[in-house]
C-alpha cells in the first residue's frame, strides 16, 4: 500500500489519478490532497477519499473550505507554500504526485524531493524552470523522479533494459493540435473556443492552448533534457496526429523503441505510481487493426513560433527557460480571456525574452526572481498588444 500526497487534485491529472486509486484501492491510500480554488470538487474528493490533511493556495480559500467541510478528527487544512511543504513532508507519505499547473508547482515539488519523497511528476514547468537543481537534489536525496507526461513516460519505458550511452536521440511526438493544417491567415482568426477543441486529448485549458501553439512540445523538450540527461541535439520532435505513438528512443545501431497506447492519461499516471509494474485498468485496449495509418511529419516551426522560442530558450539556458514559461502563462491567460489573438501569444513571449538578461539560475531565488520579473514585463507588453 502506497501512501500518496496528490498535489493538483482538482485538475485533469489529479482527477485521473483518483480514478487510478479507485481502480486499485488495495494499492494506494490518499493521505493528502492539494488544490487551488475549485472547492466544490475538492469537497467531494475529501468525502470520497478521506485524506488526513488538505492544502489550498491561500488563507482565504482555507477559510472557505473550512466552512464548506469543517475539519473533523484527523482531517486538517493547510494553505500557501508552507502548507504544501508541510503536507509533502509528512512522514507516512511515500510518493508525491506533482500535478499543480504552472510555475506554482516548483516550490512544493522541490520541497517533496528535499523531504526524501519519491515524485510522480506531471508538472513540466518544474523541470523547465529548475531542471538542473531538481535532478541534483533528487540524486542527493536518493529519490525517484518518474514522469507522468505521456511523452516522457513513453521515453522512460523505452529506455528500460538499455544502456544510456547507447542512446542516439529521443523523438517526442506531438499531435499538432487542432490547427495543424491552418495557414497563418487562418490562425489569426481562431478563438479560444476553437483552440480548446483538442482532437485527441482531454486536458485543462492552459495545456490545451499550449498544445495548439506547440509550446507544450517546447516545454517537453526542455523537460526531457533534464530528466534523461540529454543534449539538445539528441532531442527531436515529430508531429503524429493520431496520438498513438507517444514517443520513441533511437539507439546507436538504428533500432528505435516506441511506446504505443490509446490517448488516455490514466495509463502513464498508473505506470508512474506502479513502476516497474503495469496495472490493469478499465480502458479499451489499443486496436491497431482498426487504425488505417500512423503518420509522422516535421513540425512547422515558422508557423508555430512557440516551439522555436522554447528551443532558443533551452539553448540560452540559465534563467531564460523560466522567463519563457512565465511569459507563456501570461500570454495564454490573456488569449483565453480574449485580450489578445492567437498569433500574439508568441509575440508577447518573444518580446519578454528580449528584455531579459539571463542569469545562471543556480538557486531557487534566482529562478523565482526571473519568473517574477518576466511576469511584470509581460503584463506591461500585454497592455501595448491589447491596447
């Protein structure tokens, strides 16, 4: 029985993780839940899974939750960064699922590693902003860091049983999102409602927009670099519209190992928690016989500038990836609220990056300072773009 702290319980990854727990109640126990402001869903999760402690993002939300579900017995409420740090450090917790969206996930993920907990990682921004520090701390503490993202899970699985020095490159696959075949003129007219209609995956709004811009793939490239100890020239991206091949590893002899499956996050979530075992689930199996084709193509980096910007940030290194991520979070939020158009997303990110003088990014303070500065710059630039 693994005792779990689930951070981001009300998001899409968190909801799917709880489905895994329901499928295997003999293997997983929910000790702690961490969430944002979706208190109605959080209250239902408390009723269903009976955690010992819950953390929310601020004191006001904690008071609202206390009114909605008054603490009783061993159930406690915590809040803020310290609240999340407290719950991941609980002695009885074995594994922390890091699924808080965006830069907000960095501090609690790092706190979990420092507390000596194994981490099932769904928060790619942690690795984008501070991948070197995270991997160094994980090695120091002797903890496992197993990816939940379907692409990184596929790479992780495709590396099993093979020597790391034999890897030539990894190939991250991308669905291409809903706008793969559109021209730039057509992209200028798409709306948030259009962008939220992902052809294959059911995800939260932010990551769905990132998929449409291909920023999600850029962030995943940076994450893969740190997770698997790769050089940037060892990471490629291919658009694979069917989302069946989740990623591949090519070896020195030309052999390529791939992981295939239906596009459902329950599979990589369960594997991250049960590694090296593969747990049974209630999903339909992959029926290759019914698929007419599996196709692959190079991404159009001129049309989808966010991927290019992410690769440039990775090459620059230091605090630049943190700036990229912060500017992207501001830009996506502005697009979702109708303040800017789709093509203004990469423009805002690029102009924010141009204003930044990169620092080495060797401390959390340096990284978070770059994040805060980039958000200020992006908001100022946003006023120009939306005005």
